[in-house]
C-alpha cells in the first residue's frame, strides 16, 4: 500500500539505473481519416484496423469485450479518446534502434491503412475536424474524463480529441542526475514548442498559431508548466506535488470513479468512501502519475511531452535532439540553462505557440537558442559515438532540425505555405 510519502519517494528511487543501462522510449500519436469522406475514423474502423494488425504478430488487449489496444513484445498500440492511435515503443538502447522501430511500425501501418482506405495525418492538431464531428470509443476512462476535464481547463476536450504529440521517456542515474535532467527538460520547453511546431491549420483554416496544440495544452486541466518545476526538484518535492494533486479517476472493481473531489493525500489517508476507504496500491499511484498532464512529468523515468507530432521524415529528430543533450552532454546544457530566469522561461513558454522562433528569451530569440542547443546536442551524440551498421553515429537524426534552423522554417510554416495556396486537403495527409 502507498500510505506514506516515503513510499512514493522510494517509487521514484526504484527508477535509478546505471548510465550503461539507460534506455530510450518514444511514444507518438497519429490521426486517422477515412479516405472517402475526410472524416475521422470511428471505433468500428479501429476494430477492423486492429484485427488487420494481428497478422503482424500484435496481440489484442480487451476492456470488458472491447478491443482497446495491441501489444507485441515491449511495444503497445493504444487508443486515444478521438480514435487517434499511439505507438508506445519498447525500451531501446540508442537512436538507431528507436528509429528502426518507428520504420517497422510505419511499414505495418501503411499495409493496413491502404487495405482499409484510411489516410494518416501527422500533425499536432487535427487540421480538418470540428470537435463535434469526432467519434468517441468505448474505453471507459474517456467517458469520465470527457465529463470532468472541461471543469479545470476550457480547451481540455480539444486536448483529448484533437491533439497528437511525440513523447520521449528517459532514465536517471541518481537523484542529482534526475534534478539536473528535470530542470533542463522544463527550461527547454519553449524551444521544443518552437522547433517542433506542426499544428498551424485548424478546421481547414490558418489558426494564426504555429503550434496550436501547445496553446491547447496550456488551457488544459491538470496541464501547464508549474513554476515549482524550476526549483531543485528532488524526489521528495515531486512526491509533495503528487500527493497534493487532485485525482482524475480511481479504478474500483471494473469501474472508473471520478476523483475530482479528492487529492492523492485523501486517498492515502483512506478518506474516499466511494471505494470503501481503501488505500492506494502502487498501481493506483502509477495511474495518478499518468493523469498529471504537465509539459514534463515523472514516473520511474522522466517523460518529455512538449513536441507536436511530426511526419515520418522527422520523427526521430526530436528524440535525438533531447538524447544528445540529456544523455550525451548534460553538464554543458545544464550550465547554459542555469543562467536563464524562470519568469522569462515561463513567458517564452506562453508566447512560443504563436510567435515560434520569434519568441524572446533572455534577450535572444528562440531560433538562436534552438541553434545553440542543436550544437550542444550534436556534441552529445558525438560523445556517445554509437554507430549504425552503415557506420553513422546518431547525429544523422539531427539533419532535419539543421534544415529547419538553416531555413528558419518549421513544419508549421511549410503547412501554412502549402495549404494556403489552394486549400487542398490532400496537402494535410501523409504522403
């Protein structure tokens, strides 16, 4: 039972690994549309798709009688509220493995989507659909979330039904290493928003944002970039944050019960009558941690969550960018961001979705900081010196970002340019 702060601290400590055992975990979401009518696919089409993917060795995961996910080895394909699908990748050793995993997934997905006449959109926000047009699915927790989430953030339903992101999961070797990585991860959020902006089109119009997804997440219940995260965030401080954070839902028998009246502290003190005043298990703690929707968050590893989904050509660039800094060159990056003022970082975070590279931080624009951090990341990946079978090190995955910086043009800028010329929906789909 999780009945003390010490047990939560120990939960985080149990994630500590030797650097040689550090892993990379990548999660990325995609929108799926019917080719025939440009509408998001419904749950019946998801079932067809999941059935077709079983031929590639995936195994079904059920909730009651409904298929809600697939797994294969250490990988999972999960179902998001508006039938977006997410690949939660395996724990891998380096970027060559991680990128190969994504390419294998793309191959399988293409076979199935072609067969079922489905098109994929790799963007941070649904560029076509209105919220009212998006079908849901029978995954139980989403029904409860759809009711409760808007109470704490006006764009919460847009987050659930109309956004897609790329997430990177990284390890830490000690509490000190965790503190440094978490501080860096939170400090570079504005740069991540600007550099990976890919959600400029909303309801078939220019939204006047480069990352409308990030704007939505800033107005989402349980989200944001808390000022607290810029302190030396020890395991104990994060445990305090978690304990005093309201619960989203609690699993009781085979039902989900709203937890919005309660904090996790109430749970630990046996004050929740709806579940017979039982105390939380480690599974309950894990669920609670995964329903905190801040830009970065902690489980037994750190999750970086500020990147818009992007196309298959740039999918590996975001994880590589962060791995170079956080695994390959942490001290140098930490020294740089330590001079940044917290209020200026938070201001840049709020402005970056709309202003992109033109956002100011410490007297420089985010294009400058993106270029500086890319150089530090490249140095880190060179330090790691992990080679592919072709003899390339991991810096090869930074080529897309170098082009973005050289041309001062993000994926969002490209989409505005392409789509605005003739407003052809085909421009929005993956080729």
